[in-house]
C-alpha cells in the first residue's frame, strides 16, 4: 500500500508493483512497455520505424512517446503519476504528469491510424484523460462521470479510436481538473496528414510546446492549486528561462511552431526578426484566404495556434510571451515600487531581520537581476540569463530562435551565440549631440485656472548620486 505522502514525494517512490497489483500478470504481459523520461532536455525527433512515414515534431524540453504496432493498431502506454520536474537549473518542482515528466510525452500518429492508449493511474486519486479537439466516439472522450467511470488509483483503462483528422491537439484530465491540471497534467498530440494536404505544407523543422503556469512559493516544491490568476511561474513545457532550450534551425528552413495553452489566461506569443502566418488551430488548418502576416499571435485558454515562417534572417531571435510579467520568475505581486528612493542601507538592515524581504531597486527592476541577495533553497532568480553582451534580464516564457546558415539539416544542437558581421551591432555614440529644436511659444490651456497652484518641489535622483531640484 502506497501512502498519500509517498505519492507526493515523486515518481521514484512509486514502484511498478503498485500499478500491477490491480492487473493480472497475464493482462500486464499484453500491455505495451512503459517508457519514461526524467531528463529536462529536448530529445531528438522520434523517427517512425513502422506505419505511414512522416516528418516528426520536436517537443521543446520534451520527447515523443514510442509505440508498438499490434495487428495494425498503434498502441501507447501512458502512466499518470507524481513526477519531479526540473523547471530550471537549481529549481525543481513536485508535479503530477505522465511517464516521468510534466508535460507528458507528445503522441504522434497519422491520419487514419487506429490508436489504442492504455492509461495506468499511479496518482493518489482517480483520474481520466480527455483528448482535447479530437473527433472520436463519445465514450472515449474522457470526461469522468459523464462519458466514463473515473480511473481509480492502481487501475488501467484503455481508449481506442481512429485519428480522423490531421492537426495539433492536447490531452489532459477531466477529473478533479482544477487540481490535476494545476499540478501539471497535460500533453501534446500531433496527427500528421496521410497524404499531401492542400492546406498543410511540408516543413523542415516542426516544434511544439505547451504553455503552463504554476504558483510555487520561493523555497517550496509543490504548486498551490487554489490559485486562480496570480501565478508566479510562467512556463514553456514546465520550463522557465534560462532553463528553456533554444529552437535551432537552418537559414532558409520552413519552420512550424505549435503552441498550446492550458494556463488560466491568454498569451500573446511574439517572435523577433521574422513574420509568420497562423496556419492552423486545434480546429484544423486555416484556409489560405484567412491568413495574414503577423509577428505576435494571441493564444487563448484552451487553444492551440500553429504558426509557420521562412527562417531567412540569421541571428539569435527572441521568442516569448509579450505580457511582461510572464517573462519573470517567482514574481512577487506585493513588491513595492521604490524607484527614486535610496534605500540601500535600510534594505540591508531589514533583510537582517526578515530574510525573505524583497523590494524593487531604486532604479527599476533591472537592479534585481544583478542583486547578490541570498535566495531560499529551490528558488529561481526573478530575472536572469547571461547573453553574449551581459544579463538578459528575463525569466518565464522566454527562449531564443537560433538561425544559422551552416546548421546542417536535421541538426538541432546549439552551436553557441551568433557571430555578428562587423558593424551590425548597436553601440555607444561618442559624438556630439545636436541641441533639440524648441518651440518659441510655451502654449497654453484653453480654459486656464483662475487660481494658481502652489509650487511643488521635486527631488530627482540621477545615476552617479547627483540630485536635481
């Protein structure tokens, strides 16, 4: 018997025997092998060894679940279980996921495939899986209590249906959804077209990742599941910058990026240096007449957006959510604004009494990226990341698209920072500055006040310690 406490300690505390206790040895022998992945690095695409061939996807900081062919049916085995996810180097979270990770592995199939998914529950409570966006028999839709009985702890259920249409989909529980999704239970599903499709082009690189959000207090490990909006960690595939891998492509590649949103708010995903088109949603391919060039697309809650572009500009280009608080880590919403206030001595005295005291720097938030204040164990810095020119001052939903002319086809390795041609990097101007042209008239108000306002003296702190009145 595995206690509730043991379940929360991580996947290592759960043994295969616990799941097998409710399934006979004969039945277990008929199940596909359980394949797990514990590492946080992006795994190479899984090349299809059987079935209809296709160009596989690359899951950012994730992997694709292997399958076996059984009398013409593609069989997969998902295990819902507690996991330990490294969200960034030095920061780990106790989450719930599938097959050793959160999000779970990507499932890839081909249009027309008959698919059979065995789902074993190693959670401390019942669960189910909803195949978000799929056309399938009602009894396979995965809503506990409505279309099926819940999968109790230790039990294994089987889902079987035909992948009827190509596109990008997701999977997640539809049982105690608030808890289980807040704990990280989600995954991607990609159905490739069986034959050339007029609205689905061949691409050279195909990436996918899910947007997820957590509220994990500094120094702790487990998300607060009752949080509705004030999350402090915003993640690509449960990884936060600087722990998010780059998207590495070859100059001239046609690139597809599939982004699914299972957080509690929308995310405007912005790409630097290129224009893209939204070519698909979880409802299917977008007609060409409905596409237009964009550099930012909003991904609402429960939606997927598929964007495509030609990577024709070399460099290291940012890819991120354009909500500025979503590119921060361990964001405290009660941090007071202290811009212009010299509190250096005071802050040091307070932190001696209250170690968790944190306040915005007098010159803005950038100071916090360079602070050497002690952080609680298992806490990611709020702003971090070292680039070739200094601190990047980012966190959360931020990564880099790396476009290289010499990147070989199929090579996803990061070969370092971009080497800019001479004269193509912004630099300090050391010449004289021209005096600005000023208006000879100060202007006026259309309805001036009859009584003059009293003068107010303002002190302005400038870099270097000078104060102007």
